[in-house]
C-alpha cells in the first residue's frame, strides 16, 4: 500500500474522484447545464501542476496557522456545546453528531477561509451530497437530487472565486496569486476544484473523524473522565481512532505501465482500490491491533491520511480539531456514557468513507 502511494509515477491518482456509480444521461445533463466541472486539482491530479498547488495548500494549513486556530476552534466548540449541555440536562440524552461533530469543522473552515454569506447547514448538505454522488451507490432518483445540490455547491464556489473580494490572506486570495509552472495564473475551474476538495476534506471527513472519536471514547472504561484533563491523552486517542477506524477507508489509483506489485502482474490501465483501513490493523506493525492503546510507540505508522505526494495536507488541522472537540466535550459533559441502545448505529457507508451518523450519549 505504502509502495503504491509513494510511487505516483507508476500509480496515478487520476481516478480518485471518478463517480463510483455511473452517472446516467439525466444526471450528466444537470451537471453540464449547471456548469459543473472537476479538473485535476489535488487528490485527482497527476499532472505537473500538482506540486505547486499542493504547496499552496500546505503553506496555508501550516503548523503556525493550525496553532493559531486553536483559540478559534475552542471558541466554536464552547458555542456549540452550550445548547448540547442544556438538551442533556433537560432530556437526559442527546446526539452529538448533528449538533456538534458534523457542524464544528464547517464552522472552523468558514472562519479560517473567510467564508461569509452562507449557512453552515447548507455547506454541510452540499458537501455530503458531493460525497454521496461520487463515492456512493445512490438510486437514479437520488442521483438526480444529489446532482442539483452538487451544482448549487459548484455554482456558489465559482461565484465566490470569481467575486474577487476575498481577503489577500485568505485561501481564495492565495489561489488568485498562484501561478502554474508556465507562469500563467490559475484558471477559475481549477481554483474551484481546489476549493471543492478542500471543503469536502476539511469539512465532511473531519466531521466523520470527530464523530468516531466521540463515539468510541465513552465506551472505553475510564477514558471520558481522564481525557478531559490528562495532558496528551486526547491527541493519543484521536491517533488510535485514526489507526483503527479512519474515516477515509480506501482510495483509488490507476496503473500507468505494466508492473508487478506483491508478486502480481498488473497491466497498464489497471484500476486499484487501496484498503487504507487495513493498514492500521496489521499485527506485524501493531501488536494487539484490535486493542485501543493510546501512546503506542509507532502510533502514527498508519495510512489514514495517505502517504507521499498526495498525503492529506490538512492532517494537522483535522487532528487538532478532533482532539480539542474531545477534550471540550468531556469537560462540558462530564458523567455521560454511550446511550444504552446503540447497537444499530446508522453509518455512512460509501466506497471510501465510513463513519457513524449518530453519536447518542446519556447521563449516567
């Protein structure tokens, strides 16, 4: 797996965002009429433009900016948890997914990117619709509904990029200043594709990570009480969840030339599905992989964020948001436990994404 990710010359990412379920003519018509295009930008970009575009993103989400974002994350977390606390006191239980885990990354991203004039719930709906349309297996009728949402998302992104009013120090401002290898400015379509990817990765997948972190912690004996104040424990718990149950479970590559991988001959054009989920449960790498064990010596030797040239540039921000969310939830909601009837938790189950859609907790 790591070998494939570290060799983008032989294993191209060009198929990474192709629709899993073929799009019928009626859906394609909606997308085309709405002006939807998704040119190579980041995750699906194997062209010479990728290194420069990636540097732009990694510089924007660098360690200094992530550290500076912690007070912003903490403020938003406190705002979101106050009504959750009230609901818990009034009813004895609540669902942390729609009220907290799902909306927190969207609010954070909006502040970091300087996004205004749109409701967070709308951005969440657009982002989730994009995941389902391209990585899910929706019925034809559902595809039509999703296509309308995706077009609305794309049109909003296009208008935002073209508007020209974004602050110079914002992500969109950085896109406007960026130059391609030939010295030309970034075209609107590629800039929109960049924003499309950053919004989904920074919003939906981070929310999925937070949901899994919050679901697992109350079920671990003593963890909820300890994680509120024990230094480094929240970060270590987040890393164990990433190792064992990452939100991004698979990714795709296409073979550019006949090659051999693990003793198997692969022809040119072969489509590969990389099982990232399994890399954190290899007993040769992680002793007792089924056991949640924070502070493992090799705790980051997993592929939850990929590896190499296409490793997730927002990994540090996602880790930070999840750890802050966990610590704050444990402090604001002491004494909660996983709700008794959670055997059949609804799950997001797409080709490359898996996470709980409910995080039900109750007072002890």
